[in-house]
C-alpha cells in the first residue's frame, strides 16, 4: 500500500495512481528521486526530472518543491513499461497503429472510440 507521505516526501494522488498502474513500488520511485543518475530542470518553476537505471529499466520521477520547501512527487514511470501494465498495452497498441495502413488505423480508432478503451 502506497502512502501519501513516504521518505519525507509528499506524493500526489496522481503519482500514487501512476505507481499502481505502472507496477512500480514507492520505494523504487523514491530511490530514483533520492539517488538519481541524471537530474534535469524542466521549467522556471522548479519542476525537476530525476532518472535512475535499475537493470534494463529507467525509472523517471517528476518532482518540485512547494511553498514550504517540501518536495512533492508529481508523477513517475518506468521505461520500458512492465509487461501487463496499462503503459505496456498502450505501447503495444501504438506500435501496431504506427505500422498499420490507412484502413487498419481507421478500424483501430473506431474500435477504440466504440469500446471506450483508452490505449
């Protein structure tokens, strides 16, 4: 079970939802945030991107400080996505879509609209 406060960091509901959807543990995401191999400033508002490799995967964490100077984790993901997760299914769908011809793309889009599936 993920916690709103973990490792002296505040986790947004969005970040906690993404953890569960992407098969990530809060501990792995926190480790990537605390001990990044690469960190990049994303904007002038202090939003930062932290990346750390774990085997063949890279975990990315987006965070920024609030007015009280506390760190807030905004989002996180793993690349490549873990098999069976929503991100992996989206990636597979997109790869099929890119390789499809015009009529196949049209059918894929219609099927997605009719079923309400968010690939």
